[in-house]
C-alpha cells in the first residue's frame, strides 16, 4: 500500500497544469468549455480550447460550377461565423474568470487533432462534450475513442 505515492509532494502542484477542451458550437461542447474554465480557474491551470474544422470544405470549388462555388462560399462563411463565436466565448471566459485560455483551430479528424494538441501541450486532462451525432452510436463517440487511447483522463460533459 502507498506504492502510488511519490517520495516528494509539493503542496499546490497536484492539480492539472494544462487542460484541453474540445469545442464546437454544440450546447454540450459549450457546457464542456464552461466546465473546463471553472476547473482551470480553481486549479490555476492553463486552458487550451481546441476547435477542429472538418476537412470537407473546398473540394468542390475546383469543379468550376457556379452553384457549387456558391455553396462552398456559404460553407466558408458559416465556418468563419462559428469560429468567430467560439473566439468570442473563449475571450469572454478569459476576461471574466481570469483564466489563461488559448484557442487552437485545426483542420482534419477530430480524434487525431485533439490528441495531437493534447500531446503538444502535455495535457493533464481532456474534456469534451457528449456527442449527439448518430454516427457516434455506430463508430463510438469521440470521448470513448479518446479514453481508449489511455493517454489522459477524459471528462465527458453532458
């Protein structure tokens, strides 16, 4: 018993130093951001908010079809609006709660990019919102796939 204890213990350094939270414009992701900000504030942690864009926008712009180009432009505008909203949320949390927050925007696979940012920042904890997507029931949710990697404690916020 007691084999988990280290020989040296420093008061105040036993909480998470860096918390990574996956965000998008879903209600559960915004609740995860608020939860992560509260946790970061209480522990004096740095919060890294990660938004992963889907990589599917833009392939049809090369087709030369005007309707497709308009749809692609609308998709870019919608993506930019979501990112502006997320940036405002992160900035508001930082100023109101006195939390050090960094917004990271990546493009690609959500699992791969969240894991890469968590590795890059030496995350002590990873927080995500519960998935409401139909595909997550078939392939497994993002949170479950992150847990299976066994690299960080993962908290799922409903």
